[in-house]
């Protein structure tokens, strides 16, 4: 995006000075620099900076380390408190007494890094689609994000169940479990992973909301902490717009940093369609226009 800068008094002074300077003999203009193949073949992509930051900025890794280390420093105190629970009220349907302790984590961009898939989309000029996403997941090569392995292993060593909740499709269950193992993340067994295909008795699933899955975990465990990169990883959002998202989180703001730990994801998420009325069928230019309109300039 080009930005027009105001013509300041300093700039005007420089222009006046240039106009008063002695005339120089004409010089041969330099030949224009040749365009590189990348400049002529790679189209602009709104996700480039986000993915580049996720993959190359040390600040990205430090945020993950800071989050998981902070959580680890608080975990044993939460374990000792029999009244401590990190499930929202709507998901806690079973009394805490006698329940085993657990932590609940999202997978993608919470414990596993899928930025190489995003990078491929940018380099190839494509958009997200289920086929290419499934192919990436089945490679089982996503790396663990900084701090995730150490924290989850610490929890497991202290008798705390590590439960993963994801919206990955049912046919990706085996590949997901294998990838978690390869990355060094503790997985007690298939029951420790609740994917999109998990059926929860006596709970009506609404799209990709995770409420039913959290309720299922709550029937067997006292949840000490939750981790995710989307607010839907913590609580169901009734209306995915600015007001609805704020309303869903406001009652639980005191839990941020103690029971709920939110991780950064600038590349994708429910925050994006909230900017264009959740209309994925709208043309890209219209989606982009509405996102630009949502920007604050003051």
C-alpha cells in the first residue's frame, strides 16, 4: 500500500535549495535494474508477512516459550487446589470431586507448527483447501512449537492427563497421533485426542464448536488449564463478530494467564471471517475491502 507523506517545510526547503543549485552537466541515466524472476512471477499475498513472522521472528518463539514456562510455574499450585477448574461454566456438567486432573490443548498452532503448509500456499499462489491440508497432515512432519514438549511432558510426569482437542477431520486421526508422537509430545492413547469426528453422547455438536468435546473431557477430568490460538478453543462463541467475541470472553478475562493461555496466530482463524460477516463465498476483493474498512487509523 503506498502512503502519501505531507509536504513539510523541510521538504520545501530542500526543493528550493535544489532549484537554486548550479546547473550540473547532463549525465547519462543509469540503466533500470533488471527485474528478478520472483518479482515477475510471484503475486502479492496478504499472508506473507504473517507467515514470515511465524517462521523467522525470534519474538514468535519467545512468546511460546514464555507462555508455556509461565503455565508450568503455575501448574502444581493448580493441581493442589481441589476447586481449581479451567472449563467454562457451560461445559462443566460433572462435579469436580473425585475427578483426575488434566490439561487441554488445541493442536494446530498451539502445539504443532503448520507454517510450512501456509508457506507452500504462498509460494504456489494457492488458497487453503481440504485436499492440500489433508496431504500436509498425512506427511506427519509438523514440528512442535517452542516450549510445548517440555510443558506437556512436565504435566504427564506429575500425573496430569494431556488431552488434545482439534477440528481435524476423522480420517486424519492416525496421522495426527503419529505426528504428535514424532514431535515428542506425550499421548497416552487414542482417547487423549478428540478430533472433529468424536461423537459425544447427549451433546449436540454445533459445526466446529468444541463445547461438546470439552464437556466430554469434563465428565472424566478436572481441567487445570486450557491452551489455544483461537477463542473457540476455550469457550463457544455464539456470534462470530466483534461484539459476540468480546461478549464470550469478558466473563473469563481473569482466567487469562492463569487457567487459559492464548497463543498467537496471525495467519488464519475465526478472527478473519468476523471481519467480513463470515461470508467465505464473497469474492476475495470484497473480503479484502471489508478487512481494510475494519482497520483503525486513530
